[in-house]
């Protein structure tokens, strides 16, 4: 299954998976950095700004903030609601305002204090989704393949769930910028003051991003007169410390999720299923990580051109699965169209064949929310 298997580079993708050459080049390039022990790519691998997305890197003695980029803490969270499938009224719900582009009209300070988080200059963005591929999506259970694994979730088969994808809303970028201004984007020794300073801000951004996803979910379902409870939260962009054979190593994830726990969510595009999977991997050989989603097939500029020629706005507002899409920013609607992403079934098949996961259940999108009003 692994098409590349060297001392430092592994790519978990079959010959059927299309991986852009630039992404592979970027993966190899990271192995030339001081202290890098492993560079691991997954089937969702695609080029990023300097380093590839859909990858994880294990280092020893040094950390590289630029490898994970500015959206520190970006990730996804799955919430169960007190709604069931028969409650779904998609045509009506798709017309609701939700107001997730606007500042939360309650006391952000109190919300943060309850989670032992301090206020920042980015408080006004809390509870908002952001741009790019971020979203809030109402889903239903499509199929259960592992009844025992599904039972552990405490989720009913008819119960609706919400999947939220968002990050630290500007805070992470400010932390990276401050670090780059002082250290010029170079590595820093893991036991240095510079690393301690960066990781302090990094860890706060990770916690804030998790709180942001919770608030987005709460705001989203409040419009449906419902409540949520978090089942899982997975960070996609982070640096974490691990012990391996008595040594301390640092796992850098750039568009990858921690590959351990009872289950992990790996989503497709807004027009395909998401997968609840059980991690089955064996540690450092996969950088303790898994794919974070389908991965982009086309760059945003290419997607805008290609999709505009093939689909109308009306066609993109309802997917072949029958789900509704709320996105009133036209370019974003094109950029995030299902055709701009790789086939999630192929990604999951590669992970299963590699022995990294087994599938517990699939989730079907009902309503994907991105934005009501274009960004100016």
C-alpha cells in the first residue's frame, strides 16, 4: 500500500490515488530540515504554502512553527443534537439566517472564563466560521458498519449531528507572525525560551479554537431550537510533544488529525459522506496521525474557473445527495464545490488497506452552512 517507504518519508496512498507532484516534492523537502525524523503523507496530500497539507512531521530537538502555518488549532468537532431525522425540514432551515458571520450578541468574556480562557483582541470573531473550507454542517447517520464501535458513541441511529470545521479566528496567524518577526521562520531548539514562548501561544490558540467550534455549534443549532453535546474534537494544525522509545519527539500536523482514541471523523466534501473511523495504526511509522479529509484536487483559482463553466449557482446550492448548501459568496461557492475535492471513498479505502483505520459508520450531509453575505 505504501508507495514511498524510506528512512524518513512515507506516503500512505495507493496507485489509484492522484497525488500532485508538487505535494510529494514538498514532503521530501521537509526531510532536509534539521532534526526531522519522519515526513508522513496521507491520501489527502496536496500542495500547501511551503509545506504540504495532509501530512505530519516528527522532529527531534527542534520545532518548526512554519510547518503547521498560521491557522493554529484549526480542526473539526462532532456534536450530537437533540434532533432526530424526522425533525429535518431542509427547505425551511436553508432559509434561516443563522447569523454566523456576525459577532455573538452575548457575553464572550463569560463564555471564555467558564473555559479558563482569557479574552483577546479576536473576541469579536468567536463563534464565527471564517472563510475558506470552514463550515458548520448538519448530518444524519447514513450507515453503521461496526455496531459495537458505534454503540460507544452514545449516539442514536436517528439522531442528527453537527460537524464544525473552524480554527482560532486570527489568533493563530498573529502568533505565527510574531514568531516569524523574531526568528525569521527558522527552526528553534525545543528546549529554548523561543520555543517555550511560541508553544505557550500555540497551546492557547488550540484551546481557543476548540472553544470556538463549540460556540459555532451552539449558535448553529440555536436557530433550530436545539442543543448540542460534543462527542469529539480533532485538531488539524498543531505541534504536540510525545515520548517514543524513551525519547522526546515533536509531532507537527499540517492538515492531519491525531490517529488514536475510540474514533476519528474524516469528512468528504459538502457533497459526499463523512466517515467515522476507528484508528488501528501503530504509532511513529504514521506519525501518530491520520488523513484529515478528502483533500483538495484543484487549487482555488482553478476550481473557480472549472466549476463556473460546469455548474450554475442553483445547481451548487443542492448537492446530488439532496443536501442544501448555504453560501452566498459566489467565488467561495465555486472554490468549495464537491468537484474541487478528491474522492473521499478512495481516501478511506487507502487508509483501510494500509491497516490504519476501520470504518464504524458514515454520515450524510443535510445542510452545509458557510456564509449568508459575501465578504467585502
